[in-house]
C-alpha cells in the first residue's frame, strides 16, 4: 500500500473518530442541559443561582452549536473538487475518465482540511463544556449559601 493511500485511510479514520467524539459530547451536553433545567426550575433555587446557572446554559448551548457544525456534512465548492461531490456532477463517461486518474493525494488534502475544521470545532466545544463547571460551582455555592 502506498504512503498516499495509507494517509487517505488515516484521515478517513480520523474523520470517523472525530464524529464519534462529537456525538458522545452532544449526548453528554444534552443530559447536562436537561439536568440544569430540571434543577434550575425548582422553586427553592435563588435568583442569583439561576442567573449564574444561565451562563452555564449559554456556554453549553454554544458548545452544542459547535458540535452540530462539526458533524454537519461539508459540501462546499472546495470539497466538490474531488470525491463523491464531484462525481455527482459527472456523466458516466466522465466518471470513468475521472476514476482512471489517481487523485488520491487530492483526496487526502481535501479530507485533511475537513478533519482540521472538525477538530478545531470539537476542541472549542470541549473547552466551552469544561468552562460550564465554574458557573455551576458558583450557582451551587449561591444555592447552598441561600439555604442556610
């Protein structure tokens, strides 16, 4: 197997791993949002805790947005230069001619760009999810302090 084909397989596997990570984090954030809503809507929660908890909700919603963008298919004009987006525009004869050329390196470059965009979004989403801990801790302290 050539180095270019190995690189293509590696990049495709990285796309799959990134999508799996994003899906797991989407599920986690969904559960966290449901939990925050459930706890925050209880009658005994002080208004200060609700306000600070609202910041955590905003951070999680921003994280969810980035995660959805990470798993969203990328069908831009740049992506349409190689692979199935390009093939969809060709006739059967043009496709046969296209496939006779080795464009594996072009695929690796296009797929690598997709991976990097997904990774940046995933990284920022994880950072936002981690940041929710601070306002949640403050909200817990405000709630406990108010219960005294």
